[in-house]
C-alpha cells in the first residue's frame, strides 16, 4: 500500500489566538498546510487526510482544501468530542479536543496502509517529507515505526515557550523515550525548560533530538491507539475531565515500554518554522520569501 499523509488540523490555536492552520503566510495567500502538501506530493505522497473540526469544514474547503484537492487524493476526517469507544461518554463540562492521538484515531476509517502524521501549523521542510515517505515505502516490520527528529536548537521561537517531545535513543538510533516538555525557551545556544510555571529552569542540550509530531506509523498503530484510548478514558481523564489530553508520545512510550513496538529515529537538519504565537508570523513570512528567492518554492504553489 502507498503511504498516506495524515494532517492534524483541528487544533484551537490558543496561544496564537485563532485558527493557525487557515492563516496566510505569503503574498499569494497560501497557508503552511499548502507548503506541507506541496512538499509531501514532491516526496511521493498521493493520498492526504486532513483531520479537522466539522464546524470549520466549509471554510477549510473554500480557503485551503479545494485548491489542494486538485493535486492530491484529499480526504477529510472529523475530530469530535463524542467520537469515543462504545461505552464512554463526554464529561458535561469538556470543550477542549482530546489531543493528538485522538486526532489520528479520528482518521481511522480513512487509513488503509502505512501513514505519516504531521501538524498543520508547522513548516517542516522538504527533507522531512522525503524521510517519512522513504521510510514507509520500504519493507519493515508491522510494529516498526519512524520519527523524523529535529535538533532542538532548530525548533525554537524568540516570542515565548514551545512544547517539544525531547527524545532519547540507543546506539542503533532506536527511540527509547520521548518526553513532552510543554514550556521550552531559547536562546538557541542555551535552551531550557520549566515544569513549575517559570520559577525554575533546567538547561537542555541544544542538539537534543526532538519530536514535532512527524511520525511514520504502520497501520497496526491504529489498534494500539484504540487500546490506550480506553486506558486514558478510564485512568487519566477522570483526574482532569476538562483538560486531560491523549498525546501521541504517550502511546509511543507505552508501546516502547511494553516492548511491542520499535521506533527508528530519522534525523534531519531541517529548520522548523511555525506560528506558535502571532508574533512568529513575520519571521515565517520572511523565511518563505527567502526560500522562494532561492528557487526552493514557486510564488504560487498550485499554479
């Protein structure tokens, strides 16, 4: 089966202050997702699944989806609070989406082969998509997955903290753990994170490999998500019913700890660009303009 690209585009963008996935980033009015799909198609992906909220479907199709659909086999999946395994219900005060692992699970009916997963609001670079496609296109064990890992120093913003999955690996380049740190700040030469609201900071190696949710999964991983979703709903969600989230790194860590799955780290020297904060937008626009001037992208991707 040909690899499928799953794009998580249902986030609420609380720190950005709006729907980042639909914010233009160049003079042609294109968004980050345009560049991701453009790079993915160049790498070899043909089927793309966008995971969105049903409420934004019409706007998403009009502003993004219709032009992308002309160049790839585009499908939609909808992340909804009430899309839960049988026997489970949504807490009455819950409004926040369930998280990245639930977003992938929401696309289960559209996935019929190996699949890559990315965020809609991160500019990953062409090399990341080539690594994902090449890994998934080659024979591999049904429980052997991949992760495109960036250097931490290449993923920071000057405008606040970012969340990153900091990875450890063995000598064979296999992932041992991925730890989600939700508040990492620069400078790039001396990054640090806080776990207590900024009272104390712990230094990090700027060359540490980190996850930006650039995963390459075999189809079996969908079953694993279903198993751990039930565990999350029974154990973690009742502790914090309004805000508890079901993250992809948590599922990966559980499978690694159980010894049922392996994840190969696919290192990249690509530099991340994104819009965690609205103040990040000018720097991203400048970076894209510079890449266009170098001939890496045309002014109009889908012309």
